[in-house]
C-alpha cells in the first residue's frame, strides 16, 4: 500500500508542480492545494499504514494506527487552510487592483535599471 | 526547566493579542508595543546571561519528558539570536511610529508585527523539528500580511510571488520532516541527532539532508534558490523591509546551521562540500546583483544574499573557529542590515525615489543621516574595527586553514564589491549638488534616524568590544561543534 | 437463523434497497431532460435511498454492535428535514435565474401565478 | 593605555571635538585649533630618537581582542619613528598652510579638519602598530579618510570620481593585504610583526609563503600607486592642495613603502620579492616620469612625478633586499640601496611637499594650474619662484640639493643590481641602470617644465582669472621650512645619518649582530671615475636637449592610443562590470515567477537525483508494507485521474470541482487509514476551501485564453515529472529505511494514564504537542486579520512608501 | 454474505456517484450541477455509513451528520448565489 | 427580484439549533472521540453562515453583536492564558491538570484544563472563519 501511495503522492506533486508553473493565478492556487494534499498524504504514508484501530483508546484494540503523524497532519491541514484562504483573497484583490490574473503580466521591474 | 525561555515567545504573543483589542486606539497600541518590546529585550538579555552562566536552558513544554513533548532549547546561539531579534524589533517599531502611517496602524500593523517577532523568536528557540515548521508558518503568515498590508499594486503583485515560493518551501519542509520521521521515528531535534549518529547517516539521510538544505535554502535565499527575494523585499515599507532583510533570511540560515551541525555532520565531505560550493556561488551572484543596480533598495537587498553566502561558508567549513566566525557575522549582519534598510527607508522618504540617479547632495541637509550611513556601510563591508571584521577574519582564516583558498579569497574579495555597491549609494546620494525633492509631507528625519543610529552604534560597539563578546560567541560555536552538549542538555536531564 | 442473522438480513435488505434507489436516482439525473425533473429525481430517490441505508446502519450498530449512536439518528432527522428544502431552493433558483423548462412540459404554475401578479400590479 | 597609544589616537580624539570647536568659535579659523597637535606630537616623537637611534625599540601593548591574538601593540623603532616624524612634521606644516589656503567663510572647515585628523591618526597607527590586524585597521582608515578628503569638494564630478577610484583601488589592496596577514598568521601563529620577523627563517619553505608575499605586495603597490595601480593618484589630485601635499607626497602613498620596508626581513629572501619590488618599482619610475611630461596641469605633473619617485624608492628597496642573501654588512655593497631608499624617502617628502605647496600658491593666486595659461610669474612672485626652483632642482637631481645625493646613491644601487648573481639578475639586471637613467632624464625634463613654464616665458594676464601677486606670509612659511631642509640636507647630509642608520637597523635587523649598527656615510663627491657622476651629467645634457626640442617630439604622446591606457581600462572595466552585472542579473531575474520556480525545481531535481545516485540511497523494501484493498485502489485512481484532469481542464469551475474531488477523496483516505479526526477536519476544511475558491474566483476571467506555448508546456511537463519522481523515490527509500520505532508508542501507553484522554490525536494536539496547536491557531488568526486588512484597507496613492 | 451485501451496496453508491459526477461536469446549466453535487453529498453520507459497517467502527458516524450539514449549507449557498447573484446580503431591506 | 425565504428561514431555525448542539458535542467530546475545538468551531461557524444565508448580515449582526476579530483575540488569549497559567504554579508552559469526578448521569468524567485550551481553539476558529466570510461577504 505504501508503494501505491508513494506513486499517488508522486502524481499529486507532479500535477501540482505543473499547475504552479502555469500562468493563470487560479491554476497556481489549485496547484498549491494539490501540493498540500500530497504533503499530507505523505506524512500519513511515512508514519506507516499498518492496519490498526483508529487511535482512540475507547476501541480497546491490540494495535492502533500511529497517532503522531495524524496530529501533525491536522496541524498542517489547518495551517495550509489559513495560507490558502489568504492566498485566494490576495488573488482576488490582486485581480481587482491589477486587472489581470496572468502571472506574465505581473512581472514587475521596479528598480531594475 | 527555566520559565524564562518561554518569555521571548510569550511576550510578543500576548502583546499581539492585546493589541488586537486596541486596533482603533493607536496611541495605546504604541505605548503597549514599546513597553512589551522593552520587556522582550530585557527577558532576552536575562536569558542570554542565564545561558552564559548555567549552560543550555531547556523547557519541556506541558511537562512531558524530552522526546515526547515539545522542548524549547536555548543554547548560546539561539539566545543571542533572540536577543538580537528583540533589539532589532524594538528599533523597527520605533521607526514605524512616525513612518508607517495611520492607515496601516489601524489595520493591525502592530499586532502582526509582534506575531512576526513571535515566529522568529520561536524558530530560534524551539527544539522540535515540526514545531520549527509551525513557527516558520507563524513567521511567514505574519510576513505575508506585513508585505501586503497597504494593498498597493506592487505589494499585491510581489506578495503573490512571495507566497507561492513560500508555500512550496513549506510543503517541502513538511515532506522533509515526514521523510526524516520515517527514518528515525522522532521529532525532537536532540533525539534525531542521537538516532542519526547511531546509524551513522546512511545514504537516505544524506538525501534528506540535501532536502533540508533545499527547504531552508529557499527561505534563507541561497544560490540557486534566492530568485524570489529581490522582488519581494522591494515592495514593503522600510521597517518591514528591515525586519525581512535583517531577520527572515537569517531564520533560514539559522536552520541550516542548526541542522547541519546537529543532525547531518557524519558525511561532511558531501553535504558540507555542497553547502560550501553553494555558499560561494551565493556570494558571487549576490555581489553581481549588488553592483548591477542603481537603486538603493536593490543594492541593499542583494547584499543580504552576499551575507547569507558568507555565513554559510563559515558553517560549511565546520571548524569551531569558522562557526564562531559565522555566529559573529550572523549577528553583525542582522544588526547592520536592519540599520541599513532603515537608513535607505529615510532616504527614500526624503527623496521620494529609490533610484540613486535621481538623488544627490543630501549630506548638506542631513549630515547625521549621511554619517550614520557611511559608518553602517563600512561596517557592512567588514572594515575594522567595526562589527563585520572579526567574523570575516575568522571565516576567512579557517577557510584558508582548511584548504579552501578559492572560497576564502572570494569571501575576502566580496568585501570590496560590497563596499563598492554601498559607497555608490553614498557618493551618489549624499555627495553632489543638492536637488529639490517633492515631499508630500515633512519627514521627521531626526526621529527616524534615531533607531538606525542606535543600531549602527551597536555595530561599532560590537566591533570594538569583540573581546568581551568572544567568550560568549565561542561558547555558541563550541555548542554547535559538539552536538553532544546539546543532546545531553535536552535528553539527559 | 439466529436473531443476529435476522437483523443482519433486515439491515442487508434496507441497505440494498437504499443502494438500488440511489442508482435509480443517478440514472434519473443522467437521463431526465431538464433541471426540474432531475431535481425531482434526486431529492426523492436519493433521500429515500440514503435514509434507508442510514436506517440500516442504525439498526446494525444498535443491535449487532450494541451501540446506540445519537448522531446517526440526528443525521437521519437532519437529512429528512433539509433535503426537501434544498430541493425547493434549487428549483426556485433555477426558475428565477431563467433556466428553461423542458420543451415538452405541460404545466408552469409559478409562471402562471407570476403573470397574474404582474398583471394585477400593472 | 600608555602615552604612546594616546599619542597615536590623539588626532582621532581631537577629531571628535572639531565640529564643536567649529560651531562655537566660528570666528577663529578652525585650523588654529589643530596646529598645536601635530607640532606637539612631532616633538613627542622626537623624544624617542635617542632610544631608537641605537637600534632599540619601544613597545607598548594594549589588549583589544587577545582571544584572536589582536592587541593594539604600539612599537617605535627607527623606521616607525622616521615615518611618525614625517607625518607629524609635514602634518603641522600642512595644517599651517591650509589655514591660509582654505577660506573660513566658504569652506566647510569642520568636515575638512575632521577628515585630516582622522587621516593623521590613521597614518600614525599604520606606522606605529606592531600588530598586523591593527595595522590593517589603520590602513583601511587611511583609505577612507583620504576618500573623504579627495571627495571634499564633492559637488565636482571629478572629485567624486577620484574619490571612488582611490578608494576602490586602495581597499582592494587592503583586502589582499588582509589575506596576506591571515596567511602569515597561519604560518606563524601570530599577528605580531616583531615576532613574525623573528620567525622569518622558518617560513620560507611554507606553501603559503609565496601567496602571502604576493598579497602583501598587492597591498603595498596599490597604496603606493605602483604600476599598474598608479591610476588613482592623478585623479586624487582633485583634493584641495594641502591634502595633496600631505597625502600624496609625504604620507599615504608612503604607507606602501613603509609596508615593503617593514616586511623586507620576512620576504626579501625570496627572489620573487626582489624581482617584483625592484622590477615594478623601476617600471613605475619610468612610466611615471615619462607620463608626467605630457601633462599641462601642474598638479598632474606632480602626481606623475610622485608616482615615479615612489617607484624609485620601491626599486631601491627591492634591490637592497638582496643584502639579506649575502648577509655581509661591512662593505655595504647592496645595503647602499636601502640607504638610498631611506634617504630619498626623506628628501622626497621635503621637496615634493614644498612643490605641492608652491603649486597650491600658484593656483590660489592665479586661479589656474594649466601651464599653457601660466608664464612669467617670476617677477610677480619671486619668493615662490625661488622655492619652486630649489624644489624642482632637487627633484631633478641637481647639486647641491638633497635630491642630487639620493639620486647618485640610487644610480649606485642600480648599477650594483646587475652584479647580483642570483635569481637571473646576471642576465636581465643590466636593464636596471639603463631604465633608471632614461627615467632620470624624463625626471629632469618634467622638473624643468614645471618650473620654467610657470615662472619664465611670457606673462599672459588675459588668461588668468585673478591678478597674481605674492602669497601671504603664512602660506609661504611651510614651503620655506621644507625648502630650507632641502638645502640643509643637501649641504650637510651627515646630520641625518644617524636617523638613516637607525632606520636601516629596523629594515635589516638580521644583518646586524648584537649591539652592532649600520654606518652610513653620504658624500657629494665620488671621484671622476665613478659612473654615477657621468650618468648624472648625461641626464642633464639629454634633459636639456629634450627640453629644447620638446614641441618636435612630444607628438609621440598623442600616438599612444587612448584606448589602451590603464585609465580607460579602469573606466571601461568598471562600467562594463556594472553593465555586465546588470545584463547578467537581468538575464535570469526576469520578473517571471515561473522562471524562478523552474530554476528552483530544476535544481531540486538535479541535486536530489545526484545525491540519490551518488550516495546509492535508493532502497526498496517490501517486507514492511501494508496490503492493498481494492477500494483503496479505486480511491487512489480517483485522486490520480482528478488531479491529472485538472491539468487539461479549460474552465475554472471544473478545476475547482476537481480539486474538491481530490480533497474529499483524501478525506476518504483518512477514513480508510483510521484517522477519524483527520477525516472530519479535512471534510470541513475542504468544503470551506471550495466555497472560498468559488467566492474569490467568480470575478476572475475564464481560463485558457492565452495559455503557454508548446515548448513551455513540454518544459513544465518535464520539470513536473521530475519533481513527482523524486518525491516518490525518496518516499520509497525513506519508507524502506525505517530504522527505529516511532516515539508514538509512548502516546499509546500514556494517553489515558497521564493525560486523561482517550482520543490520542486530540490529546497530542492539546497536550503533548499543544504548543503546535497554540501557534497553528495563531497562524489562522493572523491570516484572518490579513484578509480583513487586505479587503478593507485600500491605501491612497502616493503614500505607498513607509 | 453480509459483507458481500455491504460491498455491493458500496459499489452501487460509487456507481451512482460516478453518474452524478458526469452530470456535474456535463451541466448544462448551473442548477444541474448543484443538484448533482447535492446528491453526491447525500450519497457520500451513505458511503460513510456503509464504510463504518465495513470497518466495524462507530467512530466515523459523526461524519455523517457533518456531511449532511455541509451539503445543506453548500446547496443553500449555491442556490442563493444562482438566484440573487450574491451569497450574503448585507441588508435585505435596503436592496442589499 | 425580491423573493421571500420563508421556508428556508423556518427550517433554519430548527436546523440551527441542531447544528449548534452537534458542534458543542463535537467540541466537548474531543478528548475522547473524534472532534475537538477545531471541528466544533467550524461547525458553529457553519451555523452562523446558515443564518447569514437565510437572513442578511445586518440582521445577524443585530442578533449576534460580535466583532469576530476581537473574538480571535479572546480565543488566543484563552489558549495562551491557559498555557501560561502553568507558569504561575511553577510548572512548564502548557502543563495541563485534570482530575476524575463522578458526575450523576454521565458517570466518571475527567475535568481537564485542556478543555479550556480547546475553548481557545474553538473561539479562534469561529472568529477566523466568520471574519473571513463576513469580510468577503461585505465586499461582494
């Protein structure tokens, strides 16, 4: 399963990278979304996917899934949510001010003389 | 266990929170921020003294023993960096009072400013690799907000690029931590170090080391990952630029230093060799950038990159002497970069432009500004007896000693170009015939000058008082070059 | 056949029925001609299908695992309440945003009433 | 802190008070406050003479950074004392001169005198420091104070240019010297010059020896304006004339000479040193004197003359260094060159100082320094003319002035150079006397031009701005004192013999046995059989011939292509460097974030890939993997297909929905992998994110209007595949390299017992790693504040800069 | 047998979701998509319920209500947006 | 075109209660079952969003006169204060204390300072979500 997941994560990263290299701001932000999904799945995979019960002691199971990666992912999810929200609003404001969502038109050559 | 260690993190956090309540009352905001910055400086000072006297200070948060909870660790390096950060934050804060403007002030400039400081101090203090990531994010989030606050076109545009790069580097950070966790199964930095030395750094750990270099290299702007920096740092107002230029990249540099001295020191031929090559290239491209532009902001921004290269060259050499040199240089550079950014902030405010071709003759009207800049420029170039000298001498000497003649030569020669680039500013901006500038409002130059002047004075004292600082800094270097000290302080209590 | 198995059988029937209804709904959503008819299919069949499934699950957990789950019950109630409202809102939105009815529709009550109202006003 | 230290830094201390004095006593010329200091210092240093005269030295140490071996060790020996006397003596005269030269109404005297004092203190520091790092510190201070002095009239473009040029070149030399210092430290383990000299014999074979030697010479040559670094000196003439007299005749440029003299005992055993010092010196001598002739600006002539004279002293030091090889003092066969160097050093300070002052007077009184406009001033300014004549004759090497004596000794030294049997001198050594002679001819020539074109010939009042008359007395006193020294030394050279002996003792300590001293005897007459006499005679004859026919042959100066001149080289070099740097930077810093990302990702792929291969890090271990269920495959397929479909989607709605699909499927994965908390959170977050996406992007234009070119797409694709592959490969190897048990077993054990909870993930979040959570919500809070500010705060134009 | 039933049902739900996804992508009008999305949400509820049975754990049952709530809010928001062009009105009486 | 949302508003009132109840359950159950301050907070803000949808911003602000930015601050203060409280007792930052009590009906339950910390999280999350949504809503 880990091997399958590793490939899946690879695909996610590939798509994310491709999207982030494009011109449209929306595609870029979608790319960052994929990127964080990939990262979260990777943490989970790296913690090991051995079958155990959910990490709730009420389950009284023999083995539990590794709780630490889950906690890390939770933190990472929340943070990337904050960043994505900020990024989105930024894109929206930038479009309002600059009138474009094309990164090529956002070059900026201030001070380059 | 020492509750002092939390104060440089807790004070800005609480201050930031309290300031949110007073978002409409700017005088109160100013009062509170000054008081708590002072408190922060005092606590950082006290912490540094404690570390100097009693060795590494740690705190196991939530009272869980070391590898299981999060541990805050303050060794000499981080205590010094926290102290420097607090001082610079105070300076930038005072500068902001008369320059940042009512609009930004009533839209959470000060709270976010304190959150930025919180993130930086936290990153310097934490002893847990994932917690480091969290503090990075606090710092980055605050920096995004400070960068975009004001919503001008250039700010919006550059913030997009800045966020994009940092989102990528954060994602890479997360996966680097994940890889490391997979191999060693722990997150506490001392514990990681211990476990890596148990298995003697197999190939995969070296790969992860390079991965960490990439992650922190993007933040610390090393070659060839620094491209985002000049544009992004160009956009915000001067005090923010000073905070960024002086502190943000240094967090990346600190993290490289920490990981490359604490974790990945078993295969130095490869990892540190790579770091050395990259640092030399960093210096070269930084220098090229610095002499290329005739824009005050750009020149100083590229000098940030040069400094990063110099510091990392010392880290890559990895002898106690070179590490001491790096620490010397790191703190010097933080102080002097903050001073320089604030100074050019004043220049830009006075002249309304940042192109040196449109300026001239400021020395007649603002002699204090001119001389502060002059001294700061010399300090930047590492001219004795100012602050940059001791660090540079140590770095170059140990570079020569370990046989890296080219690197040492380039570090040495970079001073010349650095000097050239800043003197270009001095000659063109301060000398020559005065010109008339369109000023929208009177510039409170005296007030604004106070902060950078004090910082420059610090830089001078730092250079003259090198002897007094030497035991402190060699203590930092000793801790860096002997991971055992760190591990014992954290785990064997 | 033990008690458990009987319950299991009931649960199984509920669930299978639910799954079947959901398939029907999906088929309807694909095949029906306009948004109003599709909405009809979705809210009726899907709701019923899902409710049956949930009911089956509730029974399963209550009797087999000896675990009465109040949130599940709440969930059933919730879907029971919201699903028709959602359907209503969508249809109205579609109508008000000017989505055409299927060409072969016979009645347009709302349109007729609106016309009347407008007529009366003017 | 001893009196000696205090003496060294007293100018710096006084400098602090100058602005105050200037402010409160603005009626009095600030120079008067200064004047006592160098005078006092001069006599103070004189008091050391009895001790140093017999080869003894006084050392006072003040710790600065002892941990790095850096102490402010002040040491006075013969060499240091000579320079200290020159600095303070000439300093006093220059200050006096400047009081009359600079108007107290027009000039910013406070700045000027601060710079001058800084410079004076720096020079004293250079010549009296025993610690190389301290020496270097003062060395750089001289560079910067002279930078400020040259740029004193900074409203002039030329001043700024000259200041920058001198700073760049001398700081370059300084840095290279610093490199040399560090290399020396690595060889000897000390920064102390006296200790290093003590170890001189041990380090000759060291691998750093030659690099250190070259580094030091670069420092000395740049400071002393040796070929090809001499180009800064003529441009430095933009400084006020008192500055030129001080810096560029007596002090700063001599710092390089000082350094070479000081380090002769360390390095002169090497043939390379002798060749470089002597060779570059003689080349500079020739080139300086040759170039001086073509100039029309009096200060330009003096500048090149200075260059050439410095080259002369340098070459003598080089040749004299040979003496260290032979080690016999008695006959003084080679040491005579050193004697000549020291002697000429003193002479040069006297006559060149006076000449600069004279030129200053001419400039001050006539308003020009162009010899084409000047002429016939002899009758108007008789005293000035007399001073000028004596100074130039001394410079030209005419008897009975002191310049003649040192010139004769110089010829002696050069003639002996060809006798050296070492380092290939037997073949090429013959060049030394020849070049020396030719250079002397030109020296004679420009000396004549200097004095006769200015003071004789036709008086052209119409070309002058002012009506010239004799200078005020105060302005004449300093050159008169210097010129009288020229004459006195010329007539009675033996009065300074002791001084020279002590200096030689300092330069060549190893040649002296304990208690011995050098014996110097300078005489006017060497007899008819001495070649020096005939050489001098030849110089005079050839010089007069050339002077007479000047217009006929001076055309050769125009033949020399300007393009290949060193100045042009410097200018275009600097310009091209900046331009090239700009082009280069502009090449990759193109403002496109895509390009930057491509760099970053390419580097990432490259470096990680290389490391993987090089470290043989790839490993695949399937023993530890969980088995695969079919619905997991389905979910994976959904994610894979959705994420790839996004790449091809043309509408923003589709992309957002597909992103949502990926997100929801990820939350299903969390369900499968037993992470209920994660599933809950991911679900809610995903919904909110999708909602935000839709909200924010409703206003944006449709996708797919102007997409990338095919080449770009292909490049992007390659990079993306690389990134994906690298991430996958490392993930596989990292998973196959699980070496330790995770620390999470602790959590399983202790969550209930010690933390009082059952949901491990939640307990970790609020307790074990509650610190993370505290700051995670801080991040959220900041983000919310930022979003609020971003939408609500729209700054008015023009207030963009903070 | 029972497991078989569960799996078959999951399969059915998955199949119907695929059909719904087709409708989401195809359109042709926005309300069509919304209808389909709402149905997907509801079906997801069922899948989670079945999944809980398959995994024999009750810890995921909370998710059911969660999805229900989210789907409802989402649908309401969508339909309001389609109808009025805004999602939140600042002041209903004052013509937003 | 003005439409009344009578059906929606009526249903919302019931649903609202349901959602808030559920969110509080999620919040308090966090230490034992999936949930916690974060999800709880999000669900509560979901309820508020539903109100915003059914009514309008003005009405909702009259019912809930809260400055959500201040709510963030309050939440952070809560969390940080709970965390810093330990310092006063001479234990490290963030040290939690708990005890088990026997409550009628509920049985053995733990009283835990972590709940206070989680309250901070809960408040911050509501504050953040609502700040974002309201700000965007107002800018439309």
